[in-house]
C-alpha cells in the first residue's frame, strides 16, 4: 500500500499537466466570447494573433488560439491532440493553468474555511498560479510596446481564462488517501465502462456530451466539427444572459482601462478574477465532489472509485455548460478592453498588417 500511495504522490506534478477542458471546451468558451465581440475589436485581436501564423498555423483567431498553450506543451507528434510538427515542449509553464485551493472531498469545510474566506484560501493554496498570471497579463497590456509580448499574453489569457471556468482547475481535493491534494480530481479514477476515465477528465469533457472534438491545422470554418462548435456556442450564449453573471463583469466593459484592471485584479490578486475562481470553488463543493463514492479500490495501484451516476453526469453537463457560456461572456468583456488597449498602444493596426521581413 505504501508503494502505491508513493507512486500516486510522485505523479502529482504530471497529473496537473493534463489539459483543462478538452480542446472543444476551450474553443467553446472563446467562441462564445468571439461571437459577442464588436467587429472592430475582433479584427484587432485577429491582427495581433496572426503574428504567429507561420510557426503555428490556424491559431490566429481567438477561438483557435485558445488551445495554443496546450499545443505548446507537446513534446511529440500525436495526431489527435498534439498535431504540431514543431514539438514545442514548453512545459515549464504548467502551473500557470490552475490554482489548487484546498477543499475537503467529504463536503466539510477545509480548516473551517469557505469561499467567503478567499484571502485565507489563497494563502492555503497548494500550488498553481492562474489568478496571478491573469492579473499580471492585464497589467502588461497597460504598457507593453512589444507585439510578441502582447501576442503571447493574449494567447495565454484566452486559455487560462477558460481553465478558470473548470472547477477541476481551481481546487485540490483533500482526503485521507491524498493529504496533499488530488491534483484537481486526477487521482480519482473510474473503472472501464464509465463516462470518463477520472474525475478531472470527466469535467474536461463536459461529461462526454460533445465527444472528442480536437483542434488541428485543418479545423477551420466550413468543416463539420467547426460548424458544430459555432452552433453549440451560439446555443449556449442564447441560453444564458448577462443576468446569469452574478459577478457583473459587463459593468466593466466600457470603463477606463486602469479602472478595469483595478476591478479585475483587486489589491492582492483578489478582484473579479479571483471571485470567478471562488465561484468555481463553490461549484466544486456543490457539484463536482458531491454525490460520488470516494471509497478507494487500490488493488490496481491506483485509486479506483465507482462510476458516477447518470444524475451526477446530467448535473455536471448542465453546470459546465453554464460555466462555459457565462465564462465566455466574461471573456468577451476582457477581450473588448484588450482590443482597445492594443489600438491605443498602436501594437497592431488591422488595416496595415506588418510586412513580411525581406
């Protein structure tokens, strides 16, 4: 038993490198945002993103750029989820994709803390830097004069903002089996025949509802998968309105950029962005870790728990779809502000593309 447990702990760092949402979920959050952007703002963002077209084709649009940080991790060519012959192997940024706020999987308060104790939960975090990276990216857009820095920052923001909507990227479940956390649900494995292979993957796939739709260089408008993605995003965007955003991001769409950044970041990375993380923390407590049997079968050397019920999966799907839609509309507000900043800083003029080097 000690050997099995030790093996699980050793895998902790690797487990959190699993992609947050699958490609479909990331692109759906970004597509919801893209569909609500003004045409001028979309053109500005696309002009900036196009700077990486030669190295990473078909990632020059907000929807497809959202998968880029996961693509950058690929250290081998895999046609289904790493279809880049560049094998970037950029793995040193893994902790940017999540934050491990601790919670007890049995539903009790971790050290008597709830989401109302956000600052204390942040201090108790067991790793991850997503909130800090997002906050510092917004600060960077207040002053950068580098197209490269802005392009890189925009791509990371598109992705990490999507990760933030997935509760498995905002928590570390505490249990006797995993006193240092469950790596965002990665350590709770399901038997063959279940909807997902583990708890993290089940949420990444939105309960399996949308199948295994992955980005590729040929994932373009007019293909069945891309058109289905757009239609699904349109449907979710229509189902949930600004009133469903309890954090009120829309109120910051047209304020001066400095005021926007102050609201998003707070005084110590505890503004609206962190409020979004705490919202996901509550979803993890109320939905993700509720209704599961955490009795571990360790006979295979892994912690295997019973399959989730259909009721659990149905609730997961409804919850994740709302998070994707509301998160996408929040992202629209952020992208609107960034597009204005890109123009104000004269980083990229969509009417005058940067000429190719000669």
